[in-house]
C-alpha cells in the first residue's frame, strides 16, 4: 500500500510517498517539483504512480507555495524566479537527507517536474551530475528565452518592471540548460510539451531538443509532443513518466 508521510526538512515542507513495505528500505529516489501557483499535494497522483514502481518520491513545496505561500510580487515573474532559485538551493538538503540515512538504492536519483518544476529540473541538470535521470514536463530548458518573453510582455502591457531586471536575475545564466547542453552527459532525459501550450511556448523545448540531436551527450534524450495539447498533464502521460523512471532507475 502506498503511504504518504509529511516531513519538514529544516524549513522545507515535503511529502514522502512510498510503498509502506519499502519505507525503511533502499529504493531509488525521485524528487518531483510542482508548477507555479500549485503545491506538492497537486502532484500526488503522479507520486503515487511512481511509488507503485518501488520508488520513493519526495514532493517539496517551493518557496512562496503551499505551506510556504506568500503574496506574489507585483513585479512580473520576480516571485517566480525566486521560487525556482529556492528549489535549486534546497535540492542538496533534500537529497542528502535520504542519502545519509542510506535509503537510496545505488545512489539512483531521479528529478522531474511540471511547468516551473520542469524548469527547475533543467536547471538542476547543469549543476548536479549525480542526477541519474530526469523529466522536463511542459517546462522550458531555455530560461533566458522565457525570462525575456515575460519582460517583453510586461512592457507591452505597460506593467512596471525594473530596468535592471535582467541583472537582478543574472543567476539564470549559470542554470540555463541551453548554455550548457553538454551537462546532460548522456543521461536519460524525457521532454513532454504540448503544441498548444498557452503558458510556456512549445518551441522553446522542441528547438532545444532539435539542436542537440546527434550530439554524443544527448543519446538518451527523448521528446514527446502533445499534439493540440495545452498546459495540462493527463493520466496517460503520468503513466509514461512513471515507466520512464522505473526503467532507468532500475536499469
């Protein structure tokens, strides 16, 4: 039976989702990140599907979300980038908690996420070679392109945005997967993006995927197109994500 346990790792509220019989056993670990203005509880269906594959799943609340919810800054995307940066800063905290307790089988660690969580995943790949496999679901690996899109949209709608917004979020450069595609390092990476996504352009993910085809570091990168699909995850896709992690974390 899949069980859900609440934990707080320092100040990070997480849900640990795992089959009851494997709670204290070594099994692969997947850290899965929710999207913008969502929370860890809203990715529980995905977590249960993963847990049924004999995987321990950890769902954190990003900064400014869920139990950590705060008002969103009126500056477009400022809270959004702060939330992603928080995910990046807290990744080692979560990962090390389970490694130190010897609960991770052969140090097999998966990372994935929806939307903002997918962007978090791509960013983590640039800095963490210990990640075994990853999924970027309706998120973009091209952080700079998305940041520019938001800045341009704000200007078109006459919304206040600092003239030095690009500098204020300059850390993005170091975590933009399009700047460091070689950091994929032949790891299994699955993209999914809908062609009619109204929030994050399909082209940002697909263009990146096309650009790395044939490269030695990208031999295990796959892309699934959701034809006519919008910014929404369906049950069949959740099953594909669970199967992906099961295959590569028990390989």
